């Protein structure tokens, strides 16, 4: 099977109440007051009429300001966000690396959460048991692996989630700048593992504000602006287009 991403006139909407709220409790409180605020609830047009094809061997950098639609685009490609209209066809096994806290059970131990998160990623219990020692060694959190997740620092949670999520690669790799916690040694290990996954993947989509990294890894660049694609081409030209659109002077 040829690995490929095909999008034709894709649009994605979601309700502003769902976009604003960051917790289930706050969302339920908002929904309880909908009768008073119904006139304020509108759909957000997050992705607008996107059409593109990405084929085997492509390394694509996603560029744009915060809120431009890069992360939403990645989650749509991953199938986490259903499209409102158009056609989305993705051929190949997807491995996504974002929302690292997703799937953790706070009262369960780190070791137990290795199994839980693996199941969430679609991996079998047998497979997760076979890689458990490798995951534990990569996290390097010592005896805390047998403590409940709720006792972990943010950095320890990132270590564990990253180790689990990157334990196996995929045909299509989706990355959204996730490495921001941990000491220098762990960040170095994480970058090395990401590069290994990039080499193994047939297709890479990388959303980043780090233009140096984008230029070193990607050949193609897609620039987003308020949910629209305003440029699609060579990565160097894409960065120049972004800078021009945002009034950023370049040498």
C-alpha cells in the first residue's frame, strides 16, 4: 500500500464553547448556562477549504503563528477531529506525537499507565509488555515508575508519555513541538529518538516555530494563516512567505 495523504476542499468547524473550555467541569458549567448565552455560541471555522496531496518520502514543515491552524490540521489528519465537509483520505499507519498527557490515569502507577496508554494508541497488551523494560529505561525516573502518576512532576509525565508514544514508529509521523520538559540529557535523548522516527517514517508532518530545524529536516513547507493555506512549496520559500506576511525583516 502506498502511503499518502489526500485532502480535497476540507473544512472543519467546532462550537466556540468547545474551543474555549479546557476542562470537562468548565464545559459542563458553560453548557448549563446556554439558555442565557445561546446567542453568543457560534461555530469556529478552524480549517478552511484545504486541498493538498502529500506522498511517500515527503518531509513537510507546517508554519504559522499561534492559532493559525497547524495543530488542528495535524489532529484532523490523525482523525482526532472529524471534518465538516470535503474529502479526507489517509493511507498508512499514523503515529502522532502531541497531547502527551492524554490517556494517563492519575491513580495508577507509571508502569500501569504504560499499558493503558499503549492500548489508547492501538497497541496490544502483549506488545506493551514486550517493550515495558525499554520504556522504563528511557524515562530514567527510577523508583517513581511504580508510584501513582498523580505524584509525578510535569517533566516526569512528559518523559513517560514521550517514551511510550515513541516506542514504535509509523508510516506517517505527525509531530507538534512536544519536547519542552526535562533536563538537557533527556532532551538530547528525545531529539535523537525523534530523528530516528523521522528516518523510519515515509511521510513526516512537523509543526514548529524553529525554522532552523524545519530547514534541516523538511523540503516542503506549508504556511497557515487563520485556518487557510497561504503558501505551499519549497521550505525556504515558505519561511520567506511567512516572514513577509508577518512583516518580519530578513537579511
